[in-house]
C-alpha cells in the first residue's frame, strides 16, 4: 500500500477543484476499500459532471468505473 499521494495526484485534485467552480458539484473520495477489505489510497469520483470526466481524459488519466465510483489512475 502506498503511503502518500504523488505530486501528480495532488495536481489532478487541484485541477478537479478548479474545474468544479464552473460545473455541478463534485463528490470525491480519497481512498477506498478493495475486494480483500484492505484500505487503499486513491482518487474515486462518486459524482461528477461530464466536464470533469472530459478534463481527466485530456490529462491522460485512466478512468475505471466500479461499484464504488470512477477510480482515477494518473499515468
């Protein structure tokens, strides 16, 4: 399990925050529980406007839709 978030992850969170000022509210989770019931660090979108998703795609993030929400992976 990684202990800290990377600078790239922090930058993406700040971009989400900045972009959300002109979109609908964004619900985001910092961390999640995996299928083995282990807590993991990560960025998970619970609710976000399409403009946020488009911005993340342009930033070359991998987005994975799960039952928990959209997991954001920074490349």
